[in-house]
């Protein structure tokens, strides 16, 4: 198991920006925090992102021949942090 920082490059490939600081909200338990704090499993044929609080699957990403299949159904929200917000919080 790795933390969400392990998928920083993958989020850039999918969303065009590093989403590890984005706030992810678990659809099962409602806990929320940076995507970087999730549990990530990269050993299978795809990447599985799980909630650290209830172990629910938040996201699954599979790449085949340069095409990404992304399932975010375990998230009730994924909110990107703007540059302005990140400057205020640091």
C-alpha cells in the first residue's frame, strides 16, 4: 500500500493537473481529505484508491494502450484546490 502521492503523475495524465491536494470525499463514510492521504494499491492490472477510514474503494484507474478508464463512483465529491486557496493555506 502507498499513499495518494504515488498517483500524482497519473492524475496529471488524466486531469491535466496534479490532483493530490484535491479534497476527496468518501461516498460510504463521508470522510474527506486530500487525495494524497488515501490508500493506493498499484500491484494489480489497474490502480485502486481506497478510503483510509472505512477501506471503501474510492476510485479505480485502468490504462490500456494509452486510454484511461476511470471509475470515481466511490467518491461523493472531488474538489480541486485553486492556486489562490493553496497560497492562503500555506
